[in-house]
C-alpha cells in the first residue's frame, strides 16, 4: 500500500541542512485572521448568491427557448441514460450536466425555470468548492471575497434568462474546481482514480473537454518524475491513469462528428489578427470593460498574456519541483490553461461572426471563471506576500467594479429574453398555435 505523499516542497540539500526546509504555499502555516474576515466573506457570498437567485426568479420564464429544443432531442426521443449523457450538441457532448437536467425536468414537470435555478445552484456549489481550493492553496481571510465576485458575475446573465444549459458552462466549472481539489488527495491511487473519473466526466460535459488535454500532460510529467526517483509502482499507477484517460478519449471519439455550430465557419480566418482581438474582447467583457475598441482589446490581451505567463510559471514549477510537491501549482496551471484553451477555441470557432458583438456573448463568461480564479490564486500565493496582497486587492476591486452591475445594453438584452418569452407564452395560451404565437408576440422561441 502506498503511503501518503508530502504536500510541502522538498527539504534543502544537505549542504544547506542548517537552513529550514523550503515550503510551498499549501504547507506554510496559515496566518491568524480576525473572525470578522470570515464573517465578511460569508456575508458577501450569501448576498451575491441571493442576488443571483433573485435575478433568476425575476427574469427566468417557464418556456423552452432556442437551443433547448435541439439539445433536448434525446429526452424527446425517450433515450436511455447513455444516449442522454453522450448526446452531442454543437462541438461538445452534454455529459453529466444533462443527466441532472433530465432528473430536474422529471421532478419539476418540465418547468424550464428549474433549469435556470439548477444552473444557479451549481455555480454556488462551484464557489464553495473554490473556497476549499483556496484554502488548500494557503489562502484564507478577507482575500476570499474575490471568489463570490468571480462565480456570481452578473455578466453571465444569458445562462439564466436564455437557453439554460447546465452542461455548457456551470457543470464543467464545478467539475473543474473539483478536479483541481482532487490533485491534493494525499494517497496516489485514490488521487489518480479520482482524476481519471473527473477527466472522463469533464471530457463528456460541455467544454470541460479541454481538461482531456491537461490531464495527460501532468500525469506524464508525474510518471517520468516517479520513474526517475525509483518509484516504479507509482510510475505504473500513473501509466494506468493515462491509459484510462486514453480510453475516455476513445469513447468520446466514437460517433463524434465535427460540428462548428456556425454556418460560415472557416479556418484559417482570412484576417488572423482578429483571433487575438476576439480573445481580448472575451476577457475584457468578463471583467466588465465596456466597448469593442482598442482599449478593451488591449485590456483583455493583457489578461490573456498574464494567464499565459501564469500557466508557464506554474508549469515550470511542476516540472522542476515535482507534481507531488507543487499541488497548488498544478491547480493554478490547470485553471489558467483551461481558460486559454477555451478562449482560443471560441475565437477560432466564432471569429467569422465578427469582432463587434460576438466576443461579448454572455454565456462565454461562465467558462472564463477559471481564468479569473487562476489569476487571483496566483496573486494571493506570491512569495512576496505584501506585493501579492496588494495586487490581489487591486484585482478584487476591479472585479467589484466590473461584475456587480450591468450596463444599459445588457439590461436591454435581459429584457429581450424575459419579456419576449413571457409575451410568447401568453400568446400561445391564447392561440394554442406556435406560428400564431410567433406573430402575435413578435418573438420566436426557436
């Protein structure tokens, strides 16, 4: 039976034995904080979670809308659990999120408001898991106010008032945070089993599929490190986990077809620099930066560059310090890399729609939470604690400015969704005919 692995960095070499051993952020004693800090974080968390639920209650409408009529096909066809789980909608499959959706539909009598509330509660669960992850990375106290600001970002309103799809964003985010927590499990066999299982679920659940590229990379590094250190059994365990991930990819690829979900998709784009503009505007919108011009693009690209640097830095720590001793770096690397892969994929797939409105799609915001979390965790775990606290405080202030309120054009979009669906629903009850309801309400639900 394998013994628990240490979570702190290795001790200093014998030549410097008189010096205290180096420690990672996860192993450093957590500073004592006044109880008021935890109370403030709890109050902010509760207030923003309540506001999110109240937003859903006010604007979500009980009528299925747009893509819901398409990705519900396996349920309409009374398909089995595997068909529902593996159903492909656009470039991704529906996965575990859609099994939960199916269960909620059965309980609620197909009330689509419940789908929106399920998305909201899933984000609450993801935020709770993120607080646990922050603690494992050595972060606690008032700095954790950033977590509810990241996860309850009002800019993701479309996932509540539009075609709510638990599998698209909220469930992958929850699974991704749980995946990062799994790297801290001390016993290697249990940890590798959890990672293989979570990778399987993420691969099949929405855009969580990008974790299918991250896990093999980190596991391969760990396999090489354990082999070189003479831990042959551990190396074989890593190889077995890699084989499980390969099997998951094989299963995912079965009957998979390329579906860009936009009619005029083409690659490469004739103006390749627009890929960078698209990514910049996505990240700018996540942080609430208005506009589509050079300032917004530049702001987003600064964030993208920061994420790339963070991924590179923590990747270097993983390689040189060892996966077993750099658990916080594995988590931060995974979060930052996931965000970059998602942004790049979205830019490639959607740049053909233009760079004026498409990058600011509200539903993209949810899957960029991982990037914000990676950035915040990196700042709060800097070895220069004072500098890190100052930068983390500045980033939290930016989040408060950009995520707590919507602009006028955003509220227009919210009311377009909510009022249009409400009018269509009333028209349908009056006419009992979908085509007539479309004309009477001046609004189409599909």
